């Protein structure tokens, strides 16, 4: 039981390049989330998926797209990376049906956009 | 809109002593959850403790306990017998039953432990 996994762990991009961050969970959770964490700040929600086949915008969605590929996987895509997207990205999952409302986080992806 | 405020950017405590981290929040909801997450240098976000708003009893997990004051919208974390491994960023967080589990995080408190 690996929990929430993210790939890659670290990535360097040039401005304008695209990439996809991958996230998978093996806890059979319905809901999945993407956050970004900038220095000295808490996590801010980019997109979330309450269930397979649905996605919704969070607090800071501009410049990102997401795909809920199946119940396990939720990817985050940067179509044209900008230096302002340099951050640490966290994926999380939860199962609100358990009434626990606890989110479990992956190890994070450090992204540097030059 | 809901907000979470951590007014202590940094705290320091002597090993084996007790420290309290402060958190206040603002919401018009009556049903919600509050959390404390720990983020060590590895950057992994680790759940420390969770409190359901409808429960009057304060949550406790080993050396970690909370002081939940619903009327004052205050949710502080007490760490007893501080250990070197407790050094980390601590984030207070909030989610309501109606928010589809979207969590709002505070800006964090960096806790250092003096040996």
C-alpha cells in the first residue's frame, strides 16, 4: 500500500515548455486534489476531482489543466510553463464518504521554470 | 469566505518542553473539520491531528493535543515533551462539510527544537 505517489520528484523546464505531473493513489479514494506550495505559504488548491469523471477549479487554476484518467490517477498539465509556476506541487486524495474528510498527500514534485 | 490564520511564523522550544502553536479561523458554517499537518524538511505533508467541530472534547494523539474553542474560532496545537523530530512546518487547516473536501490552509508556523 503505497498511498499517494507522484512523478517526477523534480523537474526543470524552460519557459513555454509543457509537461504533465502524474499522481496515483491506491486507497480507493473518490476525491483527488492538486495543490501548489510557494515559499513561506501554505498550500493553495489548483484543481480537484470529487469523483471519477468530474473536475473543478480551485483557488489558482489559471495556466493548468487536469485529467481524472480513472479512479486511481489524476494528472496535472502545464501547457506553456511560466516562471511564476515555479513551485512545489502536491497531490492528495480523500474519501469524504468515510466522514473523515482527511486528505492524504503525496511526496511532492519540485518544479523549476527558467 | 473562510480563512485560516497562523500568527506565529516561527516558534522555538527547548527539547522536552511544551509548546503551543496558535490558529484562528473564520467561517459561517456550523459543521466542519479542523486539522494540523506537519511538514518536515522532506516536504511530505503528514496529518498530526483532526478535530470535528461537533465534538466538544478536544482531540489528542499521544504527545499532541488541541485546544478547540468553537465560539472563539480558535484551534491551537500543544506539543508536550518536544522531541528533535518535531522540528517542522506546522499548518493549520479547515474544511467544511459543504465544501466538497476543499481544504484551506494557514500560512504555517516553523517550529525549531533546541537540544
